[in-house]
C-alpha cells in the first residue's frame, strides 16, 4: 500500500492524521473543561445550600437551649410561688391566731 506512494503523499496523510488527532483531543479537552466547570458550579451551589442549612439549624439549636433555660426558669418560678403561698398561709394563720384587729385611739 505504501510502496505506491511517494514521500510527499505519506507526509501529507501523516499530517492530516495528526491534525485529526489534535482536533479530536482538543474537542475532548474542551468537553472535559466544560464538564469540570459544571461540576464546580454545582459544587458551589451545594456549598451555598449547606451554609444556609447550617445557619438555619444553628437557630434550632439555640431554640433548644432557650427551651431548656425557660424550663429552669419555670421550675424556679414555681418554687418561688410555692414559698410565697406558704408565707401567705403563715401570715393568714398568724392573723387568725391573734384575733380580729381592734382599733385603738
């Protein structure tokens, strides 16, 4: 097959084949770069969504802490209320034990 061709024809076919290979490699490289850019864009979107989710979940964690502190405040308020009722009952019992108040002038 190559015996019938002169050197110039073989060089021409070789250069055409090389050019075709270079074009195919260039196209594949361009497709690879485009795919990498899409992956980068999607990863950036995922990163942004993750940051937003993290920001929202911090608020939920803070609400849990607030609920726990509110429960402790409620326990303390109930204790204060019980002691205040006890004081009121003691004062009422003392007033009843002393009898009715009489006014002196």
